[in-house]
């Protein structure tokens, strides 16, 4: 049976613009950037994590031209189901850092039963969330009180 998840994919409309956003703004790193002839295989990952995200443009070989056009329309509406969920040790600090880089958010950091999280969209409409899980939220809050 399976022992790991290696690659997940999301649709992007421009891979160079995606690189600028995911690497330049979110701080991910390029894992693979290879021209396969029929497509550009472009993956990124969180530094130190082996799981990759394929930044894929809708089209061949997985979609015919008509379906690819429909997929592009859905991407711009945020309706493809493309979601990424990241964790961070300090949600509010990460939020402030990313806002400073010009990232636009759909939701500010909010306390939830599982921790603190917030939401944003990439330049193409894909939903992205990052959270500070409860065990990290408790640790960070305790450290903040101790430093006062």
C-alpha cells in the first residue's frame, strides 16, 4: 500500500507568475523546473519538506483544448477545488510578513477550535489557508505572555 504523498497539483494560468507568487512571496522553493516538450513540469515545496506542489497549466496532456478552456474559467472564479493548506508556528506573524510583501488576504487570522488560521487566494483564484495548530497556538501565546 501507499506510504507517502509525493506530489499534489493545482492549476495556474501563468507558471512564471506562479513562481513569483509561490517562491517570491510565499517563500516556497523550486523543486523541479523542466521542459518536457509537451508541458513544463514545475514543482515547488515548503523548504525542508519533500511533498511537492505541481503548478500546472490547464491543457495537454491531461485536458483537451475545450476542457482546458473551461478549467481556466473555473480557476479564475476560484471554483476548481484547488486548495492548499499550510501550517506555521505563528499565524499572525506570517500574516504580517506576507501582507508586507503585497499578498492580499480573504480572511484575517482568526481563532478557531483547532488553532488560528487565515485565508488568501493566489493570483489565479486558488484558495490558500495557513494555520497555527492549537498546540502551537498555546505554546506561542504562553511565550508571548512570558515576554511581557
